[in-house]
């Protein structure tokens, strides 16, 4: 779908490079993770995002857009 019929959708523009990066996100390390490895991977992503300036900026943006602040 991404390569053939949906090039009119901005989220699908990118062709093979898009597919490669999507596959990297779905299969970290190039393989399917078992439950324990998936849990460790997710915990690592969360730890990496804590107090990250990009995360804080995005959260602040969402608070403003949603009228929370």
C-alpha cells in the first residue's frame, strides 16, 4: 500500500526508505522480540524519553493545544 496506491497521503510518502525505518521500529535489532525482550526494549524507550528536552517540548505543545495549561 505504501509503495503502490497511497502516494497521495503524506504519511505514506517515502517509499522504500519509509518501509525500512518502519521495519526497524517494529523489529528492533532486526528480529521479533519475545515478551521479556519487548518489555525491556519498551522500558528503555521510556527511560530514554524521561526528562528529554524533545519530550518536554512536545508535552508542552500538547498541553497548550489541548487547553490544559
